[in-house]
C-alpha cells in the first residue's frame, strides 16, 4: 500500500513539472537565453516526467 508521504511527493513533483512546463513556454529573457541549454532542459523535463510515471506505476501497481 502506498504511503501518504510518497503520494504527497508525487503530487509535489507533478505540480513542479507543471510550473516548469509553463515557464518553458514563455519566451526566454535575453540574459537567460545565453545560460540555459534548451535541449538539456527539455531532456531533463522528459526524464522527470518518466520518473513520475514510474513512481505512479510503483504506487498503483
């Protein structure tokens, strides 16, 4: 049976991912564009999304 803490952690990860995706849709600020590698950022988001899916699968069986 999944623990309440794990379910809360998954919820926090989902909310964080949603906020990151919203921010990623905005046009980058000129100074930020030079310091952020967009391909790496997208890869990190996909990795985090996959981790959330794996955690959900573990929790829900």
